[in-house]
C-alpha cells in the first residue's frame, strides 16, 4: 500500500508539473506531502488538529496528509484504486488553491474528484500508471459502500457516490478543461 501511495504521489505531481502551466498560464509549485499519520497523531492545520480516518489538503500549510487507517480500509475492501483516488482528490484541492477563485467550482468537492480523474487518466495516457477498465465502477462501488463511514466519504460534504463517480469520469473523459 505504501508503494501505491508513493506511486500515486509521483504520478499526480508529475501530471500537474507537466500540464499546470500550460493549462493555467502560471508556474506550478508542488504542495508538500506530509503523508501518512495514524489516528490523532497527524499534522495540525491552521491550529486545528487532524481528524482520525480522514485525508485532507491543508491550505494554510499547503500540504496533504492522510490517515493510514483510512487508506487501509479502502485498500483491503476494494483495492489500490482507492489510494490513487484519495491522493489525486486531495491534490485537486491543492490545484484549486492555486487558481483564481472564479475557476473554482462552488461544488469544490466534485471538482476535486474531476481533477483527480483528469490527473490519473493523464498519467495513464502518458504511461506513468495503468488505469484498468472498470476502475471507475470499482470506485463507484467503493464510495457507495463506505458512504458516510468516514469524514472523507460523508455524502453531505462530498456528494453521493453517483455524483462523485460522474465527476471523476468527466475528468477522465474530458481532461482538466472539462473540470473548469
Ligand atoms: Zn475533498
């Protein structure tokens, strides 16, 4: 699982490194990856303690972090696609933080799912990672199965499994432009 986390970080960062400037006309800066924590020992963000079983992008600190227990839950129930989705989604929030406000959707969570789809498909198209047919459905099943189980999948904050999958697929099919 940790190998997949590292591969996901490299693939997603690499995608944005290659495409952000061209897409948005400004230089790209990678967010910091604070990486894995367990339970309550995660990094605080803007004075707020990290939440167990969550993954997040911290805007004041410009870093990503995730609870290994959240990763392990999806990894064992569904598979590696879970890890890639979480990291690419949180990276999507880092991208949003770099954009003018008028480019950020009011449905920010769904836009982050779309950016995740665009980055992962882009990395796959460039041969960095492999997306298998059916990964989209796998993710839909995952999100439905764990809906509301974790802060990261709470429907009221993030949208339903169907909405999230649809947004992810919009990015897969249409690329970054389709998310903006
Ligand atoms: Zn989010």
